[in-house]
C-alpha cells in the first residue's frame, strides 16, 4: 500500500473513531454510576493505543508512512490543549473535582502554550533531547489526567464525581482526544530517535568521502 493510500485510510479511520466515540457517548455506553471507576473510559483510551501499536509493529510500510509525517505539524496539533482552561472553570463551579481538574487543566495549558515554540524551534535534530523531553512531559500530563480521573471516586468516594467526563461533549476528550494526542507524542518521539541515526549515517558518509 502506498503512502498516499495510508494517508487517506488514516483520515477515514480517525473520522470513524470520532463517530464511534460520539455514538457511544450518545447511547450512554460509557457512562458509569457515581462512585465507581470509569472502566468504559479506560477501555476507550486503551483500545486505540493497542490497535496502533499492533499495526505499527506488524507493518513496515505503515511504520515508514508514520515516520515520514511532519514532526512540526504533529507537535503543532498539541497547541489546542490550551482549551484545558475549561477544566479550571468546571473545577471552580464544582462540576468536576479539583484534585482531577486542576492538574489536568494546568498541565494541558502548559503543553498547549508551548507547542508552537517547540514545533517551530525545537523539532530539529540539534534539539533532539529537549524535543523528546517535551513530548514525554506531554504524555505525562495525559497519563496523570487519566489516572486522576479514574481514581477520583476511590480517593474521595463522597466527593464531586467525574461523571461529566462520561457525557457529551466532555466524553470526547478521554475517548478521542487523549489517545489521539498520546499517539502523536509517541510518533514524534519515534521520529526524533531516528534523527541520531541519520546524523551518524551522514557523518560516516562524510568521513568516507574525505578518506577517498
């Protein structure tokens, strides 16, 4: 399968994924009772990540397509996470528990606010280390948010529940946005790891030409 076909297929799969997340929430399939861990949401996060991992490991041509994507463009997508201020507002009005919403909100704002700078200045081989570090911080923010949201009912059974995250439109964040953004971080790290190999190859070629 050629790369253009992969691009078209990927676009359709993302659209189908969004539609499935929207439909599942509309049908109440991911809702959980107050005080219970949101297992349907955790499954919604894990399944796309697992599917991508299997596809990436099994298909060389898909790996080549993924690694050929623009790291600048993939990083720039993270800028929309400045919308994390919504979590701060919901915490202020006691719609979501502060122990979950404040770390999730401020973490997203920090990543979103720096995404443009990272995409424009750091997505190059000479800044490989800091570029990977930023991607890891973005992943840590998402993992922290999911973990705090999933355990909020266990930590404080009588506190404010996270049930709004299982209803539209907020449900689209954990069932679609979080795993998608996490995958973009993974892809950028995989790309950056290859930069060192490219530099080494280029250096070796240069030395060989000098020797000749």
